[in-house]
C-alpha cells in the first residue's frame, strides 16, 4: 500500500474530509469525528498542512459564553489543487482506507 510522497493515509483522510467542503471553515472536532482520527494525530497533521500553505487556520470570531474560542480550518486554493491531485494519485487500497475512515458505518462497527 503506497501513498503519494509526503502524505500518509491519515493525512489523505484529512485532505479528503476538507475536500468535501473546500470553501467552508471546519472545526477540528468535526474533522476528528469525520475522519475518526484522535486529536494527537489530527492536529499535528493540520499544523503541517498549514505550514505547507495547504490549509489556512483562524480563530472563531464569536464563541459561546463560557466556551473557549476554537480554531477553524479550510483548504487554500493551492491546498485544494494539491489535495485533489494527491487523492487522484493514490492506489485503490489507500483511497478505500482514506474514504472508509470517513464512513459513519465503519466507525460504528469498530466501536462495538
């Protein structure tokens, strides 16, 4: 099972999740639920993608009283192009693995 240089299967699952709504800001928590990744895996991936200029991050403007502000993430135009190209190049096995991690049915079956 091989993935494009520089992208692990976990990173590809994050890119796939971000590609589903590329212009929308998304919370890390929502991305964690969508990908099934733990925060210790997800947030370093998001930081690396931001360092590469593929993802932009910002603080949520309005937070609910009593809640801390949260970071929001979305793909940059360059990030969308790179993510689309990377996802197109993956082997079928990696593509299935990346997409399967986005499936709510798979998450339910592995929790049992």
